[in-house]
């Protein structure tokens, strides 16, 4: 037993010398391979220089107003593009070389308030600055100092609260019955321009179109249905700048007017609504011209309240509300980004059919 014990005790000592040399060999091999791999993966000096030089070009210390104005050309709506560019240029002029920061934007909004401007002017200015930053970000630029933040937001909120009552107010709506009167009056001209105007007004009222959306329509966007109505594809809009698209419904009466206009003008492709300088033209009817059509035809139909290019859209929302459509349905039909705008337009109608009107006043009428 003592001899066996000595052999068992000596076995580890005999095995050890055979195993120990293997470990450092493997370790050295692995380290050598890792070093060679890192050296192979490391970019050469010629490869690394372009990356280092390109990165700073996309980093802006502050919002570049001039560059942002040029980027506004990508916005789909001409009216929005013009309004934002104008506000941004005025803001840039007031800055007079100073960098556009959140603090200075808040100060500028205060100046606008002191000058007696309406709150909507401040809303447009802040929206223009935010949109400028967004457009530059889409182009790959990084702005180190945000041009708008909490200071500007709080100043605008105060502007809106204390500036209530300023400005001309919301333009008057053109409800469905107003649009029908305008179409009838336009058709009485017995001229291609009248046929076009009737089709334009009918389509805009049916599909709650913005004037820039109506201007952008092409013949290929129209799909006439078997029941006499039509569907139009709205490829891009103010709230859909990525071009996801939407579909609008055109009533049977409006679709009939649209078909007559396309037949009269011989339109099979290209712009749907065009100028009529004595004969049907080839160019697109712009937003300013569409706004002029709406104002002129409303006046001819005996509508004396102030109207704008937005009046058909607002009036259609009111007509929906008066026929018990929900705010969610109005939002969907008008492609509003949130429910706040349609809810604002129909706030009187919503109050008239609210819980108090329905339960309290309704109960009184049954006594």
C-alpha cells in the first residue's frame, strides 16, 4: 500500500511536464492571430481621411436659415412653402447675424406680440423654424444648438393667451349647399372655364381638399366608379410629406361635373385642373388661381361673408357635423393629423348636441 501510495502521489508530477508546454504555445498563437486581425481590419490612412473630412460638413453649430429656406422647395404645398419661407426670412433679418437659438426665438415672438400681430403669426413662425430644422435633418444635417425649445414654446403660449381677439379671424365656411350654389352659378357661364370651376368646387367640397392638393391632382389620380361616383388618389399633402397617399370620395354630382370637364378639355393625362385662356391649356392650375376661383364663384353665388381657399374644406367638415358625423370621421375624411382642428371647426355643433343639450334641454322639451 505504501508503494502504491507513493506512485499515486508521483503521477501528477510526471504528467505535469508533458502538459505545461502546450499552454503558452496556444496562447502565443491566439495573440498573434488577434494582432494580425486587428492590423488587417484597421483602415489605411487613405481610407480613413475621407470619413474624417466628410463628417464635419454635416454638423451645423446653429440652424442655417438660408440653407433651410432652400430646403423648403421640397415641401409639397405651395402655400405652406411660401408662408414658411417668408416667416423664416423675416426672422433671419431680425436676427441680424446672431445665431438662431431658442432664447432668441422666444425674444422674437415677444417682439411680434408687442408689434400687435395676431397669435397665428407666432404659430406660423414657430412652425417654420421647426420645419426648417426637420428638413435639414432629413438632408442629413445635425444641428448642435436646437433652434426652438421650451422657451419659445412658453412664449408662444403666452402670446396666444394674451393676444386673443387679434387678427381677422377664421374665414367663413362654404357648406355643401353653398358649394352646390357656386357650381350652378359657374355652369351658367356656358364656357369651359365655368365647367372647370364647377368640377373643381365639387371635387374640393366632396373630398375636403386643400388647395395645394387640388392643384396637384392628375388625370391618372381619378377612378370613376360604376355607381356614378369617383375616387381620387391624393398622393401627397401637407400632413403626408412622405407620400404615403390617401383616397378621397367624390359624390355622384361632382363626379359627373368632373367627367364633363375632362371630356370638354380632352384631358386623358397630366394635370387635372388647368388654366383656360380661351382654350384649355397644358399647365397646372396653381393654388393662388384656385383660391381666386373660390372667392369669385362665392361672390357670384351671392355669398357675402369673407371666404378663403380653405372655406370649402371647413364648410364640408361643418356639413358632416350637422349630419351627426363624429369628430373621428371628420378627421379621417379631411386627413387631419389630429382631432384638434376638426374639433375646433365644429365646436358649436358639438356643444349643441352635447350631453347638456341632449339630456337637460331634451328633457325640458318633453315636459
